[in-house]
C-alpha cells in the first residue's frame, strides 16, 4: 500500500474530479501507518485525464496545511510533460504529534520561542491543493487550484 494512483479532471470554476483507479472519490485518502514500511514512503500518483487541455503547473502542489510535518517529509514533482504528478510522503514517524494546545501556542506566538510535550497520537492530516494550467495557454500566469485532497495517516482499528 505504499503506492496509490488517482485520476484528475480539473475544472475552471468548480470542484475537480479526483478518483481512485476503482472510480471511488479520492478527496479523503486514509492510510494506516502500520501498512507503511518502516522508514519507507507513500507515493501518490495523480494522472490527468486523457486528451486533457490541462497540465500540472510548477511543482504540481500547494501544501495548505501539513500539521506535524516535522515527522514526515513532503515532496512533489511533475512528470510526463505535465500530465503526471507524484506526491511523496516519506520519513513518517508515528506517535510524535503536536497537541492542540501546542499547535495553538505556536500559531499564536510566531515571534516567541515555545516548548511543549508531543502527543502519542498517530493521526496526521495533510491538506494540499493540486495546481494546473491550461496547456493551450502556455504564456499565461493563470493557475487553477483544486479543492484539498486530504491525506490522513492514522492508526486504524483492524477490520473484521
């Protein structure tokens, strides 16, 4: 489960269609961290729809909220002439999460040094937007941003 693939259909003025290979919605991707190889990475492959007038732009993603990102690394690259995007989440360290109080304290005091104890939680939520441009308008600075496809790495209960 270290590689997941998705199809993307951008939209000029509305929700983007993000689906898994099975056709299920991919706006919330849940991953059990126990399924990840220790020290390994999670690769999310996003492919634009065939015959698309779109291309992923810049590095393809804007990480709008990556809480606890000191416990994992995020990287994204555009490939295949802008038709593919690979988002990699690596070096995932579970059970070292920011508490709600510590997170608020850090946000409220950006110019002050802060100390606090980490939580034993294993749920990391990573919110990001995909970035695209119209490939027919190569010189334009207009960019289109998807809704957040959230990735949640969590300690899931076993299914029976």
